[in-house]
């Protein structure tokens, strides 16, 4: 039992508005978590992040275990204190990046042996080691280590890795102390797997729920499947999850995908898209996307988004921002990052308000039509 | 006559504490101006800059005339409005960068023909064009175009370029309207030249003073000469300049060089050192310099400088800053830039206070001894 960690405050169809409460403060859902891979959301200070409306930051265990190392982070007071982030944090298990960035030597029931992408050093990631590292990092929400099949995968391989992930979850649960090395409460989320096979997804969901976890993530999506395939998985999984626990769709994503997922009962998201796009001068606005290198912006005195109240839109013209981008100035990346994160945070706030007012379906439909119409 | 632009408020020996008053606000002297080459001080927002204690920003005419172009800057409201800098600004003439970055085709009495380092486009910089561009950029202080000899230069060549610079000054004075394209008062500074030849320097100074300008710069230093050579020039020039006008030593520099120059009556400085060093992880502190890549900082929980009150020192440990640097994170550059600029601004504040309290000589001596002792 974990009363008080998550509360559903309102619903509109399957969409929910809720509240996460951690030892590092609260966060309203639907929630977009900014990705802070190496102990910083790239290009912005923690104050700029908070002012942009971001309430939860995600840290990557894989990157942090390799540099500066979990022990150094712990010596520096844990991830919150080190990075001066005064809000909730979540760390992933390290598994996904091992599979996507490291050079894998072997994956066995024990865990995953790999070489660091930084210096080739041999490392081992097991459920126990992932928990030990996340315990030292000290995030409020920690993720189980899961086994991820290389794609495309056969049904048998998908089923095997899904079931191994459940066994690893049990080892994670047994290994994780209730509190971080800094003495703060940590909650373990399990991860639903099973590829695009709805039966395997359902089996995974039932097994996860039987373990009564503080929250449930849906993994293995946003890896090249169609929107219909993603929605089919969400439609099969979310009804099986307990209504009182938070649901986190990992690595998603595009604003329209998040809105559809909220409509199917998802509460939490993370994605590098707003920050990575900003560093490549692609901007999200309420009137569609902008490529800031486009010469049409060169002498434009207007803001990126007339409906936006972020620091960037309140102070700087498109023309100046384009100049900074064309000149390769760091400030350009910083200012576009602030804007894109604010756009994501504001979108979640609008979705929340629509849920609270019982009109989520209309909101979602209107928003998608409007952006699709203007982006052409 | 230009009453009210500059006021000497206190002296201590030859050192002065003063006040610059412009249409964009005031700035106390001694003053360090941050270099904002391309319309931004690299890596920081205007708010971070102001919070770091910076009061005046310098823009580079050469870079801005090529990109985004003076007309675009003017369309975006001028340099202040475009970059949201709510304080005084100074622009240089463009000449120095033409000589150091552009490919020069010819230098004649008319001006300097060169090719852009960006795209090879042929451009011409004359005294009149420099004034036209600076008029559009709209800085509060604009610099005359001067002719800069390639080094080493013969006495004859040094004398020729110094005298040509005086003729160009007269053309600048005739060409510059009293107000910027944005309707704000602009003041033209002349530049003392003459290399290391004290007679030529004196001739230049007397000719400049005869033109009764709002302020006087000392150029052509910090180009490889010894400290003694620089001090000899300052010792020859500053006594010839009128006490009621500001004196600006261009491109200097190191904290110790600035302190010595203040002791000889200089009021204003600019240099890329604090910002460029920050981007190369070199930090200025009241206990000497720090190389932040050094492994000794890896698990250090202390601030960069225990005497510093900047945003970086108030919030972040050396260990975290080193991690950001080692990981190549933009935030590391931003935070070190904030600290180094604050260090420079604070140093100017301490110098000012010492002048006001009539103890500049002691202050300067103590500071130099202390930093030299600890840096070893």
C-alpha cells in the first residue's frame, strides 16, 4: 500500500487529472518530464527549467553511472542536490541506453554485460546493480531494469524478454531499499512490455498489477510502430491497470501522441523531443512548427508564439532568435529550449484543465485539428 | 561640451571613481564591459548578465554588419531592443576585426576593402560607413574607425597610421549624427595610437584632446607587448587626457593589468578573457585561477570561490561544474561564464570602493600579492 503518492482528482472519459506527491514536492498530471540525461536538462539552468513550467526531471542511469559515477553523485549530495533541482525526479534503469548506446557483450538471466561508449570499460548492469545505482542517485521514482529485444523480434523472443523483465522486476523490488542514500522515499515503477502483441501486453500488465507497485510504465513504444499500433497497445493495457496508480508512457513524444495517450488514460510522459528539436532550431508553437533557420524569420519582430508567455516569447523576436541560431550562439539553443519546454508544460496544463472541466475529448480533437491545419 | 555624460566622483592617486550617464542608464567606473560580439554575450541571457553585475555590453560592428546586417538590427529595434539589453552599450568601429579576421584587399586613405570571413563577400569599411552602421546599431558609445598597422611596424608606418587615424576621426565626427537611428544620444570616442613610441602616443593624445571628444580610448595595446611597455604607454598618455573625460583601455584584459591601469587613471575596459576562459573551463577566483577539468575537483562540494556571491557559487559545487564540463554540457559554460563575469564586475566594484576610500594603492598592491601568492 502506498497511499498519498498518487491521487486522481478528475476524469473525462478515460483521461485523468491527478497529483503526484513525493518527498521533493508535488506534480500535477498529465505531466511531461524533461529529460536531463547527464544531470542537466541541456542548455538551461534549474531556475529556467522551473520558470518554463517543468516540474519533474528525468535522469539517465546509464550516463550517470559512467560519468561522473553513482558514488560521486552521492558524494555531491545525490542528483537533486548536485543539480539543484528542487522538485521530483525520476531515473530510468539504464537498460534502454545500454541497448541503444553501449556495446553489448552478453545478456543473460543475470543481467547485461556491456562496454561503456565513453572509454570501452567493461560494465555489468543487473537488476540489483541498477537499484544500487538509482538508490545512490536518489530519484523519487526509479524504474525497474527490463530486458529489451532487438527489433524486429519474433513472438517467442518478445515473450521471453517480457517474462524475463518480470523476473528482473521481482529482483529489483527485493533489492531496492525504501529510501534513497539521501534518506528520501523512492518508488519503483514496473514496465509493461510485449511488443505489439496485445496478448503478451495483457499478460505483462496482469503480472505487473499482481505485484502492486506504486506506478506502471508502458515501455517498448515509440520505436517505429504506427500510431494505430501504439494506440492498440495503449487500448489493451491501460484498462488492465489499477485506476488509482499513475501510468507512464516512456519516451513519448510528439504533442499529438501525448494528447491521444492522455485520452486513453496515460498520466506521464518523457521525451528528448522538445530539447533536442530546440538545439536543431525546430520550434513548437500553438500555430504549428517553425524552422528557425528559414529566412522568412530574419527581420520578424514578433515572438515565436503569440499565445506563449515563456521568457523567450516575452522578450525576444523571431528575427533575433534566428540571428542567434545562424551565428551558432549558445543563447539561441537556450532560448529555444526554454520555449519548447514551456510549450510542452503548457500543453499538459491545458489538457489537465480540459479534464477538470469534463471536456477532454473536445479539447483533444480541437487541438489536433487546429495544429494539423496550420502546420501545412 | 557634453556635460553630464561622465562625472569623476572620487580619486585616489591617479585612480578615479566615476559615473557614466547615457540614455540607456548609468554605469559606475572603474568599469568592465562584457564583450557581446554577435549581439549576445556568449552563453548567457541578458538577465543572467545583469545579475552577474555587468552594466555595459560591447557589440562588434564587424560581426554585426556581416550578420545579421545593420539594417536588420535596425528593423529589430536596434541592438539594445533586439538583444533586450536594458543598459548602456558600446560598439567598436569594425576596424580591429577587419584587420584580424577579414581578408584585406586594400587599405587606402578612403578606407579598408576586405572580404567577409563568412562568405567571401567583398565589403568596404570607411569612417563614414562605420558611423552609418554604428548609427543603425544604436550603441550609446561609438568608436572611431582607426588604421591599425600590422606588427611589427616601423616608426614611419606607426606614425602614418596614427595620423591617418586622426584624419579618419575627423571624418567620423563629421559623419555621425548626434542621435542613433532609434533616437538615442550617441557619443563618439577617439582612439589613441602610436604603438610603443611614447612621442607618437603623446602627439596622438594632444590631437585627440584638441578635438574635444566625449571620451578617449587607448588602442593598440594587449598585442604582445610587456607589462612595462604597456605601463609606459599608459604613463605617457593618461596625464595628457582631460581629467573630466572617461578613458577606455581597449581589449585589456587580465585582472592584474586592469588594476594597474586603474592606478594610472583608466576608467573602462573590455576583454573576451572572462567569457572565453569560461568556455575553456578556466575560472578566476579570489584565490587564484582554477582549471575545472582537473580531477581534484571531481568530488568537491565547495563553490568555485568562497568569497563569491554569484548564481553559480550560490548554487553549484565544483564537483557538479566539473562533471558538466567533462560531459560537454552547455550549462557548464553558462555557469562558468556567469561566475567569471561576476568576478570581473566585483573586482571593479572593489577597486571603486578603494578609490572612494582613498586607499587604491594599498588595495591594488594587496590584491596583486594575494593572487600571485595563491596562484602558485
